[in-house]
C-alpha cells in the first residue's frame, strides 16, 4: 500500500476517532462541526505524517513533541473557527489528540 493511501486511511480514521469527543464537547450544527474538524485536521494531520518518517530513530520523542505542537495548533484553530474560549478549545484538542494518538499507536 503506498504512502498516500496509508495517509488517507489514517486521516479518515483520525477524523472518525476525534469526532466522538468533538461531538460531546460541542453543541450546534453537526455539519458545521464536521467541517471544522476536517479543516483542523487537514492543517495538522499531514504535518505529523510528513515529519514523523524523518525522525523514525527517535519515534516516541518525535511523536510526543509533534503531538504537543499539534495540540497547541489545534487549540488555536478551534478557538478561531468556533469562537470559543482558549480553555475549552484546549480541553477538546487534548482529548481528541490523546484518543487518536493512543489508538493510532495500536493500529499503525
């Protein structure tokens, strides 16, 4: 399976996994929530997939640092897109990314 197909499968699975906490944290138009989640992950998910292979020898350290960077980025993006507070957007981002990172380690 080529790298682009692997990325697309991981991206799709990430969105499915992250939608669960995203749905419970946020109320409102479901279509809007899905679009926001897709936009945010379109920005951050490729970063993880493009950068991780460069640091394969330091996989766990790189994963931790990149996930931290992604949590910060997604917090700011969610705050901007959804017009919610920093604390709420940070909680959502942490839960979404912890869930998808842990499950991703087991699946990929």
